[in-house]
């Protein structure tokens, strides 16, 4: 399609490589519609054409930039758009390594997934008021992104939308936002950012946010202060795993969650969702607690003892992985211990009460226990449940066992 002074072309039919041609290159094809950027797939031998650093997407009337439109166009640093533009497709500007800043016009109402994927030099993004959603992986691995203006019109930040964006020092989440997706600001190390560390230090989750996804801010290694508003109804597993949070507050008006002694519980304290890594010493969990969720105490290296209530029914996967608790005493209310719940820790002694029915895979693997008595109530012993416990010399099995996993 002719776009002002340029023609957008596609080589081959698989969206594998794209380039912009000046009109003077005498190559062009009648476009399908004046409202959508499309691609000419018939042209060859265009690799030597010179690209511009500033491109005008015009004329007025263009409403859509299609999927992959400027994929891997390295030379351009700035784009100008017509006032009629409404839609930008998936990966439309992905891998544009020359891109330094980008403004999404107010007229644009949707952008596609991975729209700016791996634009590694993109530093500043202004999002127009027409958008209501930042889709999945929209800015994934934009390692230089440090300034992002998220307007109050945004209702949803999608899954892994800003994964790997290490340069974000502050985040202004405005009232109106309802959902922060799984892994939205998760930090993961890749070959491109192995020498970088996250810089976000504080976070305020507004009252309007209802959903905080699994691993939403996991591995944000500079994040120390978190404030959560009144509207949150879902607190994702591992939302702050690997973040050294020392201060976490939840609005007293929140009807679903409460924070007490550096631990986040459901309002009725029947379920535990997160423990700050600064938690230390002997910890006594409240009477009435029924469930400890996945990886809740991972990273809590300073806990020395844990007192479980009679009411506790389930400890989920990895809840106490790699902690330094040495002695465990489980009450009769406990029915299930999940996979890897106490693995790779320093447990030396375990006392089970009658009532436990299931111990998961690798639940106590690589610990320091020397003797073990399993109660008659136990029905299932998972694969590798006590594997690599090299000091274990005494074992007594209960008479209720129905299944023993491999290498238990």
C-alpha cells in the first residue's frame, strides 16, 4: 500500500522480512483498501534501498497498520501517524532496534500482542487515551524502557506485557485499572540483559485493581515497598516472589485480604497468600488458617521455626522451599502436603499426626532428616518425597499406605 511517500512491502508470504521503499524506486502495486496498510508480495531485489529515520504513515484515511507491518525495520527512529488511525496489529513494530520513543495516538483503540516485542532501545512510550488494554507481551524485553505513561483509560495490563523491562524506576498505576495480568512485570534474565537488574523500588496498586496475576511482579529485586488498595479480589500465586519487600500494606477497606506481621492472608485468615522475605525468627500462624499457598515462604531465609495451627488442612507446592526451619510438627487437621513443599531445606525432624493423607512429589527431598515415622492415615507417598535425604537411617511406614511413588 502507498503510505504517503513510502510503500510498505513484504518479501515472501510468511512475514519473514519487511522493508520500506521510497516511491522513487518505481516499484509499487495498487493497494487493496485505502484504510489498511497491506503488503506487496511480488517484488524482488530490494535489499539495497535506503531507509529513512522518520516515516510518515499517511494519507488521512488509513485506519489500520497490519500485523508485522514494520517488523525488524531497524533504521527508523520515529513514526508520524494520520488522525484516522485506529488499530495497530500484532508485532507491528517488533524488533525495531532503532526505535527510541513512541507515541500511540489518542485515536488508536487497540494494539496487537507483542506489538513492540524486543525493541531493545525503546526508552519512552506515551499511550494515548483511546486504549483500554495493553495486550499480552506488548513491550516484552524492551530492556531500555524507562518512561511509560499509562493513562487512566487502561483497564487491563496483559500477561507478561512488560516482562524483562529492567529500566522502569517508577510506575504510576492510575485509578481505573482493573487487572494486572500474570507475569506483567516479571523479571527474567536473558542473554540480552544478564548484566541488568530491575530498578523499581516502590509500588502503589490503586483501589480499582481487582486482579493481581500470578508472578505479576516476581523477581523485582529492588522492590521494597508495596501498597494495595481496597478493590483487590484476586492475589496471584507468587505475585511478589523474589522481591525483597519489607513493607506491605493493604487498605483497611479491602474486603478480601489483610496484612498481619508481614504476611498476607484472606480477610478471614483462612488462607495465606504471601510472606515478606524479611520475616524472621519463630513464626506462629493464626488459629483458623486452612491453606498455605504455593511458594508463600520461598525466600524467607531468616525463619527458624514455624508453629502450625490445628486448623491447617493443606500446604501447597513449594510453600517452604529452601527455608531454614529445622523442626516440623504437624497437627491432626493437616490432610495434604504439596509437591516440593519443604524441599532443599534444613529440616532435621518431622512429627506427623494421624490425619495426614497425602505427601507430594519431592515434598521433603534433599533435607537433613535422620529418622521418619509415617502415620497410619497416610495413603499416598509421592515420587521422590524423601529422596536425597542422605542422613535418613530409620524409617517406619504406617499400615494405611496405598501408593508409594518411585524413589520415594
